[in-house]
């Protein structure tokens, strides 16, 4: 495959371009989530957080498995699924 133009551009320039793309993508993503409401936007943002921060978020709002905006920790998926399946019975 032939070399592409972007391969000839200095790394510091492409790095700055990548940063601009990341900022634009985040702004678009954030604005789209905000259209759904501030609670939805916050929950979408927090879905990228560590388990510790997700736990703090859930505790802050008093969320449980039954709440729409509850963030499931990576260590509790089995318990969460079992709880949801129990509700369907």
C-alpha cells in the first residue's frame, strides 16, 4: 500500500489533530446526552468511571438495582442479572 499523506505529517501535528477530534467528539456526545436530560447525561458520563466511583455515585443518590440510573459494578453483574430475572418471575 502506498504511503498516505497523513504519514508525512509530523507527529506533534497529528497529535494536536487527534486532541481536537477527541474534544469535538466529547462535546457532541455530551450535547446529545444532555438532550435526554441532566440525569441521563450524568449517568452516561459516570458509566465510564471506575467501580469505586460508580459505587460512590450510587450511594450519593441512594440508587439500588431497581433504579433506572443505577450503575452496575463489574463485580456484581451476576447479582444484578439474578435480581432482574427474579422481578420477571
